[in-house]
């Protein structure tokens, strides 16, 4: 099938053997009617394309010819002289968006360019195409779209040679022979990105994203998104999950630009590729740092900052308001096994774990306080009295006390010193003063919203102290977690009445907090694949989000696929599972941390290779769905199906542009 650019005329090869080509009027899509039938001399159609101005229709055939028609008057199309085409069937056709140039590929492993406005019937250029055979089984015969022009017609994407490259890019300047550009690369190896053959290729209208579909002889394969803003550095940025369906077809971008439509045996999938690094996300901010437990923290206050701190580096991103967002500070990072970040209650101070190189592969592990109100986030104070590294941080609500988990998951970096939790007074920000220290081999710490209860999560125990007097912490009885677990993490519900603690067995316990202590028996629930990463409550406490990587029973997209799990915690005594989301395509060893912005609008995650931010505002998601789907119920349809209700279309703003941002790439910060 092929549509004219205005969407009014559909060309379709019909019949069991595709020997009949018909034109249909789609001016009213609900009432299509046939305009004309085109003769093919008994040959079967294998590819179709219409020119950008809607004048020309090209049909590739099984015998290798390319038939041409002038369909300016679709009720009376005029057949033009046929092009000799290829030796063997034609598998793909595409017109340049800017001139009457047709590109074709065929079973003879050649890609040819034709000037359809010229009187001659010979190709204006021929280049090498894929040197393998396109696999087709008797049960599955894919329709291929293996050629694509950029929207300015300057570059043509074609299949690679099957060995050294999946794709080739050609500069197609008018009057010049096509010139091959650099082939795209991948850490996986150039041919590993296709299971068997390149089936489909499509550029987004802004030329920033390229979508490819690869398929084996049974139609199973993968969809890959590529960054193409710079044709000198085309790199794969995301593999779409859940597309390993039988009978894969081609994928094309909708004219709106951000929506990718993929035809499968199960139906047409729609993908929001506004952020190609993490489809569906509001933005991606480059590869996250290395580390055992990459820290995420949003700042409170009117300015929304996101701090990301790993073992080798860190960054602070200003995500206030609408994109474009920007990185405002680069941080040295803590140390592998000691990564932490926290903001003061007013958002003006960032505390983070950092390391100071001392040469010969050694580093001094320190705590730093930074001023977020000034450019570059200058250092206010450096605290040297750290024994193992800063593995966790928590401010009291008045920001007068900072709790520091002095520990390191990298046991080789502990220098024989005992792990502790230290309390620092911040009455003089330039000179933090340690006022207390308690023994704790903790992986995570948190302070209750009222500032009087400090908790520390060890491998299989929950420790707590009353810190109403921070100079003299009072230990509370320890609570046992699942025996034999290796790590645990606890977070307070924002109302301060509940504490959720998950351990690496996948068991979550929700404890009640009363009189500044943990009371009663906890409510428990189990999450397959949870291994101790930091979860998060929404600011209203009604939603609880965590990451999971199922190992036994495939969930949603399959075993080993990192994703988010969303739980309803309106009643903390009976949390209810609501949904799984953000499935990642590649096998993962562990999940990642999550953090809500203090206004509840954004959710930051590290479950992929990048730092991803999701807009969880329901109204924004409604706009996103409408922008993706683009379907608006008309007034007449509303009257037909909902006759007794006032006309209120769900997508009042169809195809609204939803801003997004991408900083860096998944290949590096």
C-alpha cells in the first residue's frame, strides 16, 4: 500500500497474489470508494511508493520491473514508460521528498536512483546494496521498506553489506554521484543489531531519529532507534521492548514526527519517540555514572534540581520548567561503593559524596556541601573526617543536622575501619561539626519527616535511633528482616506515619511509626526481582514506585527485563499492585534507583543506561497520549456513540507538541 502525501488517495495491490492495483478515494476515510484499476500485465506487485507532490505512483514487481503512472487525476491515471528496474524482484521503493528522484532496491543486491521526470529510462546512479538474501518463509512474506530519504532529500539510507554494516548512508546531491558516508556503529557489533535482515528503515521528520526493523525468516526480530542528528556519528540509542512478535512488518514515522507506527502480526504498535533514548520518558540526560548504588535526589523549593552521584562522577541538572534543561554542575563523584546525595529542606545546599585524587590510584573520600544558589555550585565546606566513604546522606527537616552513613559497599576500600553513622551540626555551614556517632554497617539511612527518628538499613536488620537530642542518639530495638539477605533500603512515607523497607529477597515490610519509634508488626508483600535499590513514595504518599528485574517467571516483557513497579499505598496496611512500566529491552543484572520530585510531577530513574525522567502528572500524560494517538472523536461520531452526553472529546488538543529534552547520549555523559 501507498498513500499520497495529502492522505486522499490510497494505492493498494489486492488479491491473493497482489496482481491487481487499485486506487481508492480516502477523502472520507469512513467511506472509501474505488477510483480506478491499473493494469500490471499479469505481474505481482512487491513494492509501492508515491512522490512527494502526489503526481507519480511507482510499483515494483516480482519480475523486477518498475511501473510508473501519473496519478494527478486518480480517476484517469496515465501510465508512463516502465523502468527496467532490477534482475529479480523489487523489494523497496521510495521517492525523494524534494525532487522527482525514485530509489529502488532489489534481489540483485543493487540500489538504483531514477529521475522519473526525465525522458530516459536508465538509472541516474547505481550503488551496492545488501549482499545477502532476504529471508522469506512460505508462511511469512514481509513487505519491505529498506530505503529512506531524509526530509530534505540530501541523504539516502540503504541496507548495508550484511557483514560490516547494517546500514549505509549516501549523500545524494542533485547532479552528483551518490557518495557513501560513515557507516553507523554499535558496541554490540554492526551485524548483531539485525537478527537476520534489515526489513525497514525510516527517518523522523526532523531527521534526528532513525528507526530500523530487523526480522528473521519467521518474522521475529527487533526495532532499533538510532541518533542521527550527526550523520558522522550515527549510534543506536534504544531497542524497543516487546516487539519480538511473529510476522513483523515495517515501521514508519507519522507526520507529527514523534510517533512511530510499527506493523506486526498482532496489530499496529504506536511508540512515542519524543525521547528516543527512553521512549515515553519526558527526557534523558546522558549515561548515568558508574557505581554500586547511583544516588538520585531532587531539590525542594521553587527551583527543581536533580543531583545524580555515582562512584566515578556526578552531575546536577536544572529541570525547572519546560525544556530545554541543562546540566549546571559536574561533580567528581564519591567512590565505587560510596555514592550519596541529598538536598537541604530549602534546596539551597547540596550534600554529596566526593573523592579527591591523591595520585598512585589513591583518593581521599570526603563529604562536601555545595551552594546551589550560585553558578557552578561552589563548595561551602569539605569534611575530611570520613573513614570509609559517604554511602548515605539525610538532612533533618530544619537542615540543622546532617546524618552521614560512613560506609562502603566495596569492602576492599574500608581500610579496616568500622562502619558508622555520623551526625553533623550545620549551624556554621563553613565548618560542619560532628556531634555524635553510632555503630552501623548500613547500606542506607533516612530521617523521619519530623526529624526525630533516624533509621539505618543493614543487610538483614533495621536499626533506629531517637535523635531528638542529636548529641545523644537513643537506640531503639532492632527489627529483623529476611535472614541471609545482602542489602536493604528503607524510605519514610511523607506523612511520617509509615516506613517501607525492602530487602534483596524481594520482601517489603511496611512498619507503622508512632511516638518516634517503630511499633507493631509490619505489613509484608513480595516483589519478584527486587534486589534492594532505593524505592520512592510520591509526595502524597499514595503511590510507591520501585525497580524490579524478574528472574524466574517472566513478567510483562520477559525474564531479566528491568522495569518499574507501581503500588497503590493509600492504605499502607494493604498495598495494592497497580502496574508495571518502563520495561527495558536488554537483560539486566539489577534494577536502579528512583526518586520523585518534591511536587510529584517528575520521577527520575536509573533503570536504563541513561538518567531518565518521567512526567507522572496525569494531565501531562493525557496530552502525551493524545499527541501519540492523534485520534479525536468527531462531533458526528460522538452523537452516534454517546448521543445523550454533551460533546467533550478526550483529546481537546490533538497532536499537541509535548516538549522533551535529550542531553548527551547513552554512550557517555
